[in-house]
C-alpha cells in the first residue's frame, strides 16, 4: 500500500464533480446520463491508484470489468434483490436499470485513462532524456 497525493486530489475533485452532477446539475439529462458514467470509472481508477501501486493497464481493465459487472447486475435488479430498494444512496451507487450505452460510456472513460497515461508516459520519458 501507498498514498499518492496526486491521485487523491484527482479522486476528491472527481467525487465533487460527480456529486454536483447528481444533485445540482441533474436537470441536464445528458450530463448525468452519459458524462457521469464516463467520469465514474475515472473516479474509481484514481481512488485505487491513490492507495495501491498496481499496474495502470491492469487497473484500467479491472475497473472496466467491475463497472460492467455492476451494470449487468442492474439487469437482474441486484440492489432490489439485496433489499436496498428503499435506500436512495444504494440505488444511486448500484443503479437500477441496465443500459448498453452505460457500458459504452465506461469504455470511453477507460480509454480516456489509457490515452492519458500513454501521453503522460511519453512526456515523462521525454523529460528524463533531457536530463
């Protein structure tokens, strides 16, 4: 385990944005329906990278699998089966309806992370060669 403050700051920022999207900006349908799903996989990724030094590609893949598993659980109304139908927070976190569009959003979010790390790695390696 470790503590990476850069990923921690990113996690806090993304969490605040997600809360704002879910509460104050919920009236903007596309923002909550699509952009929130793109950001949530990035949020989970930064949270994991805050505390664990795991290969970034493996983390991205794991986050994608986790997000898809939650999405497919929605198809079977998993939260309701667990007796969480009346728990508003659980229903927001676990969701209540399956959507292929959500999986597409998770894919896009994971691709954003992957591309970001490729660009960051090239930039970082370029700085090391200049020294």
